[in-house]
């Protein structure tokens, strides 16, 4: 009975001081997020003391680092142009229509 209690205490202590490498935990968390259909997000590994308003979704490397989650803007499938005008070749030329 004492052995079981000691093992449970050790397991609880290990989870309290999660010693899992951050990249491994980040990969596991990303898989769970994507399994739920979420596509536009970002996970960042930050020092525990640097966490401000971010949503913390994991703790790693003995509690020294946190994994934070944030939503990102949806990516557009169309290329973004810095010029809102169409190229001249794409517009029909008024003189070309008259010459037909």
C-alpha cells in the first residue's frame, strides 16, 4: 500500500513540474487543436515570466516555459496585390473595340 502511495505522489509531482520538452508538447497540443477543426491559430513557446495576457495551453520544461495560443487571421486564397487597379492588359482597350 505504501508503494502505491509513493508512486502516486511521484506521478503527481512529475505532472506538477511537467518536464516534457516544449516542442513535443507543442506538437501534441497542435494535433488536438486541429482534430477539433481549428485551422487559424498560432502556438508560441515563451518563458514563464514573460506571459502577459496570452492564453496558456501548456507548461513544459519544469515549469520554466509556457505554450500560448492565439487566433490568427484567415489566410486568403487569392494573392494580395498592393495596387488595387487592374493591369492595363486585362482591361479592354476602347480603341481596340473601335478597330474591329
